[in-house]
């Protein structure tokens, strides 16, 4: 699968997720340095939003949008994952009043990045992607945004999650 940054091709590492496969557990670090994993979401529907860095305009918009949507999605765990340090994520969340969903970092182990095929080899950042998992962690929706400066298809991801409730 090809992705670009401002039209320049980049390489994704790991195995791209496909609809119908069972998603693997992964380990992340939250802003307070506590661990968080997919297993912590229990038997909820999950929306996983990947962004390269919260401190960029499109990532800021994407994360604020999913934070807003998370407030009204009962039975859905929404998490944003980036490689930003947990301290930077905590600062961003406080400034953006983002407290309706989980924001966590994959900086320490790149566990999520490799398992979900989302690590940009050249930049060592996550690509822009959305994954929707059902209550049993089966992948039901995948979008790897082909140009990482573009926003994802929010409505398609949200509709996929709502259809699982």
C-alpha cells in the first residue's frame, strides 16, 4: 500500500490490517505514564485513530473531532495513538480540553505501529489511519489515508462503529 507526504512516497512497516482479521493486543503509554492496551477496552466497539503528531494542524483537527464524537458514543472506546511523548500528549489534551477519549503513545515500543502496519519507516512516526474493531476485536473497518496531510473519512469510520452497536 502506498502512502505519501506532500506527494512524496513513504514506506509503511509492519503488516497492514485487513477487514475480517482478529486485531492483536498492543501496549501503549498514556499521558500519566500508565500503560494502556487493547485488552483494557474490554468488550466495547473500538475506534483507533492514528496520527503522526498531535502538534500538527491535521492531527489536531482529527483528534479534536474524535474527542467530540467520543462524548456521544456509548459503548464505543475511542483512542488516538501517536508517537508523541506522553508529556506532550498530556499537554495537548489539557490545552484542547480533550477528555472524552483515550490519547496514548507508542513511543516506547512501537508495538502498535508494527502490529497494525502503521509505522512510517522514513519518519519513525505513525501514518494517518483509522481502525474500527468489533467487541471481539475483529477488524470491521480500515482506512490508511493515502496522503497523510489529508483528513480521514470520519463519517465512514463513525458509521462502521455505530453499525456494530
